[in-house]
C-alpha cells in the first residue's frame, strides 16, 4: 500500500523541520555562550515580545483561515475573498502590534530592553506576509517548510561569522529579523506567481467576519501566549536580565525539541482531519487516537533526553548558566503534555468540531491563561526562575487534561 499524502508530508516536514529546529539548537547554545546570560536575556526578551505580537497578528487565522481555504479548494472566487479579507485584518492587527510595542518600550522597568523591542518588532512585520495559512490550506505545506528551512540555514553562517562578543547582541537580533523579512517577501511573491490567490475588493463585513470566526482561537492563543512568550516578559519584571537568560535558555531548548515532532505532524494532518470532519468522521476520530499515541511516546522520549542532557550542556555554556539543569528537569514533562493536548485540542476540537467545540477550546485556554498569570506572578516572585518553570508545568498539565476531557465528552 502506498503511503498517504499526509504521511509523505509528515516525513518531508520532519526532515525540513529538523533543519528548522536543528538550526536553533545550534544557534541558541552558541548565542547563550557568546552573549552571556545578561545579554542573552535581553535578546530573549525581544524575541519573546515579538512572538507575543505575532500571536496578535496571526489572530487564529493559522487554524480558521487554513480550514476555510482547504474547504474552498476549486472555488477561486471564494479563495480570493478569504485571502483578501484575512490579509486586511492582519494589516490592521499589525498596526495595533506597533502601538503595543511602543507602550512596552516606554515602561521604565523595561528601559534596558527598549532598543531590542523595536528591532525584533520587524519580525512581526515579516511574519505578517508569510502566508503560511494560505499555503497550508492549499496543500502546499512542503513549499512553506522548504522556504522556512532555507531562511533558518541562512541564520547559521551569519550568526557564527557576525556574533563574536556580548556587544554583538543587536547584530544577533538583526539576523533573526532578516530571516523573517526575507521569508515574508518570498512567500508573498510565490503567492502571486503561483496564482494561489489574488487581492480583490472586500468590505468591512468580510474583514469583521474573519475576525469573528477567529475570535475564539485568538483568545485561546492569547491565553497560551502568557506561558509560551509572556512568561519571559513577566519574569523580567522580578529578576535580573541574567536570570531571564537562564530561564530562556532552558525553555528554548525544551521548545525546540518539542516542536521538532509536534509541528510537522500538526501541519501535515490538520487539513486532512478537517476534510474527514465532513467526509468520514469515524475515520477522523481513529486518526486522532493514533496521533495521540504517537505524540505521547515520541515526545515522552524527547522529555527524557532533555532531563538528562541539560547538565552536560551547562558545563559547556559556562558559569553564567549554572542552574539551568534544574530548570530543564522540571520542564522535561512539558513536551509530552504539549503533544497530547495539541492533538486533542487542534485536531479533536477545532478540525473535527464546530462552534461549540471552538468555544470549549477557547475556554480551556482562558482558564489556563488565568492559572498561568496567577501562578507565574506568585511563583516567580517567590522562587524566581524555578517558580516560572513550575508555573509552566502546572499550566501545560491543566491544558493537556482539559483538552482530553473536552474531546472525550464530545
């Protein structure tokens, strides 16, 4: 039996995603060592803020618009309308993200991060034009992965050649910005050249409808971003930049290992599960059960590797990073939670579900965001970086269990 398109896409994406996450796994430790904990903390603050603002501009379109584009295949007029309305909404949100960045840069406590805030905001600009949702919905996800991999490979030599001392922290940031801007330009040009979609006139009702359909996902993402991006920003309020650098180092390594497997699987199978929600729901649920098992096993292994591999890395990084082994040991269970919760939530509730399931998905993350915000403020104040790591485990555990319960009820 020939392997399905989704299996082929997953193999392709895992290989290309291996490049996407191997590059950071090479670059991040290098930056940690060269920049030192304090400058790496400043760098990580800017990256974390840009991730938070990217969430604002994405607004859940990577799920909702992807599903709409997938279901509209063969109807070019509808695809053009969806594309134009979504891009108009993203440009409005990009403007709002700039206002938010300005507000953060004016907070006295964050004065040391001010320049970094504005450099890394340009990452948000590049990401706005990445068209990821359009290519994924059109079944062209391999092409997106190839382009992203090429941009990540561009970062490798530039970083090693250009970043030599702690004073080069802003050069490191500009290299990251360049990769995102180049990817955005290439994706925009390919969208036009391949004829995937073109800009047509849309009215405010079309734009508002895209925002409305993604509102539940946005609230979920906003809550999620509290513990995926905002934790670093909140931690920076309580501790010094070098402490921020230690937590960011451990968290970055954990996310790289986690997303190495989870992202390719979710990208390859989300459109397929969306189609099965209409064509064959029983087959869709069987696929979700299989993916849940695969994620639990593979990401569980990744967690074990993280728990036992952090200490040798710490010895190489130097005395600035003493203590990240303990942080990594606490975070080791998170990858498995992310994988299981991701399948049950994105596939089970969003791809297979309707508006009620979107609401349940949103509510889980709203509760999780509340738990995250309270726990990180209290635990970071008491125990610093270790408290932040504990808050992350508590939050991800709640999400994982809640997604499984909601999917089981459905």
